[in-house]
C-alpha cells in the first residue's frame, strides 16, 4: 500500500486544506468529474487536483453533516449569525430562495425599486404582487439614496397583506439604508426583512465600514463573498435569523435554486477566505483601510473637477451610512460623460472600472488591492482632472454643462410607473416589437435596464411612459448599453 493512500480525517481541518491534501493522495477517482483530477488545461492544473464531487469524507452541501456543516457553522460564528449557508450560484440564488421560502405563490411583497433583477425574477416565478418603494436621488451625484423608513411604515396603511420586505443595502454605489429602523417597523407587523447585502460581506471585518444588516436585525441577509472578499466568483453566503421565517422552507428552496453538483473549489474558496480573515483579518483590514482613506483624501485634495461623494453629502433621513470602499468618481458638470471618462481610464491608463453610468464611474476597492494600484488610479485621476480644467478654461463647456444640470437631475431618477398586470401574466402574453418612440402608453413585455447594476426601469406588465422613453434615449445617447432595447431602438410590448 502506498504511503499517501490514506486520507487523513481531521474534524478541525478547514475544507480547503482537506481538498489540497486529498489532491496529493493516490486515491483513484472512479467518479465525476471527467477530468479525473489530471487531464485539463495546464494553467489550471492545481485547481483540477482539488475539483471533486460528493465523495467519502467531503459531505453534501444540500444535507451537510460533516465538514461542510462545520464550515458553515464557522461562517455563522464569524458573522454572528444564527445560521449561515454557503451559496455557489451567487447572491442571485440566495435572493430567489429567500423570497420563495417566505412568500407564498400569489402573495404580496414590498420591494425597494432599486433591487437587483433577481428579486424581479422571484416575483415573476412565484406570481407575486409587488409594491415598490422608490429611493430618492442624490441630486449632486445622481446616485440613489437609501430607503426612508417612514415610506415603509406608510405602505401598511393600504397594503396589510405584505409577506416580506426586500431592501438592497448597500447599493452598488455604497449607500446604506437604516435597516434597524426598517426591521423595527416590519417586525411590529410580523413581517420578515430580506436584505440584499451582496456588496457588504466585508462590513463585519472593520469598524471603518457600516454595520452589517445581520447585526441590525434583518431576518435574511445575502452576501456575495466574491464581490468584496478574497473569494472566487459565484460564491456567496445566506444568513438566517429570528423566528419570523420558515428556515426549513428556505433550506429547501436553496436546494432547488442551487446546482445539485456544487463546486468544491468554490466552497473551499469561501471557507479558505473566511479562515484567512478570521486569522489575519484585523491586520489586513487595518492596512487596507489606511491605504483606502489615504486615497480618498488625496482625490479630494488633488482633484478639482472629479468629485468623490462622502456620507455628509447624503440625506441622513434615508441614508444611514456609506461604504467608503466604493470609489464613485463623478464627472458631472465637466463636459465629459461617464462613458468618456471610463474609456480614458481604460485605454490611456489601463484601469478597468467596475461600472460606468451617465455621469460617473465606479471603482470597487477591496482588501486584495495593492498600494501600486491606488497610486496608478490617483495618477490617472489627477492627470485627467488637469485636462478637464484646461478644456473648461479654453471653451464654454463649463457653461454648457451647468445649463444641463437640472435636466440631468431629472433623468437620474427612476420614473414611477404603473403595473397593469403581474410579471408572470405578462410573460404568458404574445409580444411584438415596437419603436421606442411609439411605445408610450403600451405595456412592456421585457425588463429594460442598465447592467450593472441590473435595476429595471420598467418590468414586464408595466406601462411605458414618456419619462421611461426619455431616460432610455438619454442612456443610449450617452453610449450606455441598455438591455431590453433592440436594434433600431425597438422594444417589445404586450399585444
């Protein structure tokens, strides 16, 4: 018998360590996957060695009893959650499972209008009747603020059969709603709160960042570990707390909305990431937040035209806090569009931004960033700012931009639209193409949105208004890609 034929079973061993050790054994895999831990692109050889299925000693994500149960308990302890589960299909699967596990088919749900498209897909799949709360716009930067708690309270006057509330906090741009106040209101009416905290998995690792929704009393919190932590793409966590939710039903929905063949590489990535941060997070986040604050200070000090929002510029009545890891770089009133700014940063400085909007770009930072990366970004911003200053000094672009300011404020808002039929019913109807300019008063057959962040300006079953058409035209003229708009500026409508 070969020395390395025995698999060491150590109950205290993290998943990633056990996967790595197993990859070094001589156990022959008469099981899937088909690469057999040996045949694949040479660049990915090490990953292939650890890519296994549910074999002896490695548990089952959908019925965890061993190492995966321990890994999820470790995650729950780290996040101070009553229960935590791994997700390998992204936060999308967590949102789908949470909504399906709480709301009964045909029920009512209250959602912030700036929710991710996965929320709308859950509404569609389960025939739900949605009611929306529209976040106000910050007119200085053109970003969504948080949700007013009083708007949540008002909804109960006319909608007393709501089964769940869904809030996105933080937003893509880093704005955090007052989740504690919203939870207090919802729990008074015995309604659970689901928080899409996909962009906030890092909150609990430093006081520099806002308070996590887990600590604010939310019943279900979904976090994308891959977005802001050193974990692989698709990985996420779902936290379950309190007694207002049926946890067993949510667990069942997770088995429906997740693959039956979860990747051990992805699960190992989650577990390895969390163990690393448990051991070294204090040191890593101290260095990261110091670098980050230094960068933010330098942008404020050295850039005249490129602006960076801070919490003090938000509406404290609806925006409880702000995630400073998000570098929102606004070029409003400079004569430059967000798309032009994005192209300069990419092509002239080889800096790829996370998102481009009409008037700003978003640079996401994380604990994995380097000092060199921040230096390159600052250098690019200072040079571009100087070019903007020279341009404005030589022509009337500044005056033209200021004249456009009020119009830009209007188009930054999400237009309020009326729902004529449920999303599910709309998807069952016959659809035809229609010129965008002729679509006013027609019922939308598609989701129409910018991605990222994937927030629909109109959903199937809603009426297309002049404000919707104007916003879409503005997006398109600014060079932004609009999903749901076809060639020749056509949209699909319900016959």
